């Protein structure tokens, strides 16, 4: 696999989606904390994930996949160990009929060294497909750890706001009796806050997802450091995360 092609940052700069100043800031963040450049650019708010995926797909002439809208077969996890998926932000999509080519969802198809190394390790040719980092993270949690799939859109009903306290707030308030003169001199009590709108709820959920993603990235880096130092057994760690054995 050739390694003389454009890198992720260069593609985004040439596409006009990123300037060199922001790219250098993201690279400095990557050097300081580690992690994948595409995810860092999204976390720093320099580019949104959908735009990033579309730009890479268009400029590299690669297919893109939405793992929520087009879920892969449940047995795809047999094609690649979870530690590779978590460390490199990749997810297996399945092989061809002869088992010689593995379609692989990746956040950075320009990481040619990684793709070539994986080909040597697993003994099959890799066909990269572009996917978002958060999309891949959710797929890893769902298929490798058995977590329930998250809904893509959060609505008030998902937070229990369809109950009486929410619906009543949407109804016109009943007429209030005249205020006695003495009571009128008293300060008005604080009025209850109106319930959040759908847009506000979606924004809050997005911020929570970003926070959880940052924490998960930090935890994965810590686990890899402990495994590399020989202070943590990966197999036992995975069993405990799954609940297969007591801590």
C-alpha cells in the first residue's frame, strides 16, 4: 500500500475546511495527549464529523458508511480483535466471499502505515471505508461489549418530559384571582422555568456525548499504557468490563 498520498490534515486544508493554524493546533494537541487527528479536530470544534467523513470519501474516492443506519452482521467481531479497534479507531465490516479482503471502517484512511501493518498481522487485504469516530465508538461498544444501541435523536419523551409536569406547562395558565392590596406589595415569587426545547435537549445530549468520548479516549490511552507496561492483563480487563468475572 503506497504511503506517498495526501494525509488527513492536508486533504481538509486543500478542501478549504481547515486552515493551517487550526491544523497545527490540532497536531500540537495530538502530540501532547495522543489520539487520532480526525477525532481531535472534531472534539476541538474545527470540523464536524459528517463534513470530515464526506470530505475524505470524496477526495480519496472511498465509500462511506453510517454504522447506525447500515448495521453490519453481528459476527463481524470475529474478523478483528477489539484492542485493534479501540486503539486505532477502526471497525470490521466483513470479508468477501473468499475471505481474502476485509472491509474496514476507519476514521483515517490516510494512515497507510497502519493499514499495511494490519494486512500483515491478519493476513488479508484491507479495503478501507470511511466512518465517523463516534459512529465507530458506538459500534465497538455495541458489538464487542453488548451495549444497547443508542438512539440517534433524543426527544423530550426520552427524558420523561411527556408526563403531566411537561404537558401542563404547555397549556394556557388558568385565570388567577385578583391580588389583594397587601399581597400586591410583596415581591412576586420566582416563576417555574419553562421546560427545555427539543433543540436545547439535543445540544445537551451532544455535549454529554462529547464529554463521554473524551473520557473514553483518556481511559483507552491509560489502559494501553498499563498493558504495554505489563501491569494489566487485557483479557482479564475485558472480562471485568463485560461482567464475566467479579472485580
